[in-house]
């Protein structure tokens, strides 16, 4: 057994349980040092939300204690961006005479380029770098169509995904045993210095970060709520979703752990498409789908639309309308309530994400990239693959997206999914006393003159007509009649 330590480089996999790189390192029976590299400049460039940075900071404290209980110290260090990361990791390896660096793969383009550069730097000093697939239940590249190509439509992807899963399974990695030799670091290993990230720190205290609380939330959801998930998931005033997305986003919880708990609570979910369990499984598979697409089509990381012809859509540059949307002052109650929820809590109900994205792109004709960036700057569960996929779906620019001629009516959506206006009243205080019959159209309420709530900033019917014509024109210009797309 070698005494040279192995570096396990943590990124968005901040957990001890079911962590492939950590488990593989433990198999080698060598001392292990955990490493986390903060890159605040890169995070800002990628619009990471300050509330998510705070969640990561709090989770690192838990991770360090968990690792220490296994005889593994955690070094938390910092450089500004990915460009500075190779030299930093090389320096750490040299300082501790490490024999290898093990980590779990990230599929975004910048992250993959960073890993390539780090591997080259380490090769120069004789240190091996091993990268593992870990963040998906089934690794990107393993679910392909009959031509050996990635799927571009979700439903056939899901069918194939389930077949592959049935053939190979999805085994969680074993919990690592204590390291044979604790490799001491200088200083107090229980402290994590605050992340130097943003001028204004936004606390994430509403989201517990200890393993017990996260596991309990998953267990409780699967035992008590998942069976009604398909019935309650679309109603924002109801506690019908799992609220686990922040933990999946930073890797405090793995998709495999979610799948295992789901199968234990609802073993028939795969074979019962009308069940709540199947509906939640569907959401896990959507997460897989977007990550597989990101890996197969790196242009998605370059702010490019998946559907080429949609690049010809004429977007408006309307800063006043964008600001009204961001602030939740559009005059459409369900849109405004959703945006205020996002701004205050760092989270938004999934149905509402679709509604506000459709409103920004189809009613205000503002480029989806503006909405994508704003979401990332606010979301505690910000995840590039899911956020990009969701925005391109809503904007009709992505793969398997909402057809451009199907446009959400925000008033109708509000009436359907918040019929009594309970969610609206919670977040739009100006409408607390609005009658139930007018809560979705408060501009018709005589009492609205006594509030600060704005009139609708756009007529939805007119905007819908214009949006369809703009998309149709873009498609005709990019794809001549009779051609295939």
C-alpha cells in the first residue's frame, strides 16, 4: 500500500454517500485528501446566484465534518477562475506529494476544458487524473438511438433510457470506509472561510444542509407525497413538489439516491405511467435528458439555440419591459407572484417557470438568453443543463420544445393552477383584498385604483399574434419551402 495521498477533487458532488470518485479513491487503500476549489470570478461569469454560493459554503462545513469522521481532511482553497485552476491543483499535488487526482465529471463546456487543462498540467508532474461519470443515473453517451446518435426528442429518449436502465441497473456507490491514514493539514480543519463571491451575501438558511435533514426530506417525500405528485405538482399554492432540486444542483444528493428511494416507495412506478411515482421519475429523466444533450451538443454552452432557424427570430431590446418582468410588475398576477417568489426565496415552482418564461419570450419578445441568465443569478437550485433546457423549451428554440404556435395565456394559466388566488395573494400584497372573481384580472377591479399594482404592460392576445408571425417568418427565412429541417 502506497503512503502517497490521493486527492479527491470535489465540485458539484458535495457528499460522502454515493460519490463515485470518493469510493474509487477509498478502494486504493491510500491516504485521501479532499479538495474544493472556489472560483468566484468564474461563478460570477456564469451568473451563479449568491444564495447558491451561500448554500455551497454551508454545505462545505458539513462535508468537512463528514470527511474528517472518515479520516479524510478537506482543503478548501480559492483561485479566481478556471484559467487559474490548473496551476493551483498542480501546486496542491506537489505540496502533498499526491499520486493521483480523482474527480467526477462535469458536462458543461468550460468545465470540461478546465479538466483537460488540469490533466495536462498534472501529467507534467507525473500525477494521474481520473474522471468518473457520476452526476447522472445513466452516463451521457450510453443512451443512443438505432443510428448510434443522441436522442433529440424526450419520449423516445425516456423509453430507451428505461431499457438501458433495465439492462445495466443503477447501483449506488458504497460508502467509503475510514481512510487507513489521516493526512493532517495545518490549521483548524473544521473551519470553512466565507466565500469571497458577491458584495451582498444572500442567506440560504431556509434550506438545511446536514445529511439527516436532506435524507429525511427525500424519505418523507417518497413515503408521503410522491403518490399524489401527479395530482399536486402543478399547483404552486400546494406543497406538492419535492424541493430537492437545490441539493441535486450542488450534489449534496445524487440522482441515484433519489431513484433508489423512489423505487423503494413506489416499486411499480416504471410500469404505471398514470402514477405519481412515474411523474416524478419523469422529472428525473428530464434532468438526464438535458445533461445528455449538453454533453452531445457543446454549442448549447455557447448561448446558441438548439434549433438553428430560431436564431433568426427578431427579439426586442426593451429594458423597461425586462425590468418589469424581473421585478414582478407586469400586471399579470401569476407572472408577478412567481417572479417575486424567485427574488425573495431563490426558488420558483416548475409550472411557474414555464409560465414566466413563455411570457418573457412570447408576450414581451425578449431573448430567452436574458431570462436564462436572470434565473441563474437568482436560483438556489441553478443548474445550467436544466435551466438552459427549460428556457429553450419555453422559447421554442430547443430540442423537443413547446411549438412556437402554442403560447401560454398567463391569465388562463393563473385561473387553472391558482384558481382561488392563494399563491398570488401570498406574493403580491397589493392584491390581498382583491375579490376572488377578479384576482387574475385585477385591472377590472375598481379597488385596484387604491393600490400600487400596475395595469398589464402588454395585451396578451395581440402579443400572441405577433409572436406566431415572428416565429413563422424566421422559420420561412431560414428554411425554404419544401426543405427538410
